[in-house]
C-alpha cells in the first residue's frame, strides 16, 4: 500500500496510527502542503480535492478521506478492532470522531487559514480563529467522553475516537490552546501516547518532518 500524506496533517496522522495499530506496512509518499504539492496535476488525478491523505491499496484502489480510509482498514484487517462491538457505542465513537474530523479540524486547517489571510486578517486574528475552533470542538468532545469508561475515550482500548483526538490535541497546542481544560481528553491522550503505534505515528517521527 501507499499512503500520500504530510507529516503535520492531522488527517494523515490519524491514518498512520491506524496502520501502525494494524501492523500494516505502507510506503509513505509525502506532499508538502505549504509548498502546494498537493495541487500538482499528478496528485489531483488521484485525489481531485487536493487533500491528504490518500491511500492506494495493493490492488490499486484509491481511497480518500481519513475516516473512510480508517473504517476500510478496520473492515479488511479486523484485529485489533477500532470500533466497539455494541452498536450504540459504535454510534457514539463515530459521533465523537466526526465532531473532530468534520466540524473542528476543517475550519482550522491550512486551506481555511490561508483564505483568512487572503481576506486581510492579521496573523494574530488568524491564530485566534484556529484556537477558537479547537477550543469549541474539544470542549464538546470533553462532554461527549465524560461519562465513558477509560482510560481511552470509549473504553479499555483505542478506537476511531482516539485516532482523531490525539492529532487534534496536537493542533490545539500549536495554536496556544490551554488543553488542561479537558482532563478527560488528556487522560485518553496519555493512554494512547503510551502505545508504540501512536508514538511512531507522531509528526516528529516522520521522514518528511521539518
């Protein structure tokens, strides 16, 4: 398999964690987002959104969108499972993951922040925007996980929720968010970061890190 990504992309980070948890070998193909490499014609031919990650399967299938990629990996490589057995818990995990991947991450990502700069916002306002988006999303996730058994977001083992949480907390810190306001999320993060699969997927462990 081949994974098109970027070391600092939180969406690609999620997929790297999933691949590590599954023990899958993949060829990493970096695309430098700040240099616009994701907009090269050759890459747009496989991912017309010009976003990372994109996964190419061994059979040549092209998969985009991190949550779709992770759920596919979980279906074809079911051990260890990334979703609970209980249908209600699966729905809760998906809701948590989507709160991050669909409602929080997109409004503070590189493309949106670049557009804010194009519209004339000063850099401090751009950073304030990103910090606000992170606080809003993580605050909601803190409540969603508050009553769930730990140490992970939804139980004794990592799920799709944790794969989304860890990269988003990293983003929040980059934008100066005081994450001590989210003790339940920090508990889950600590459990996750103690695992080699999470540690090895971190941005500073990637060959394209700079």
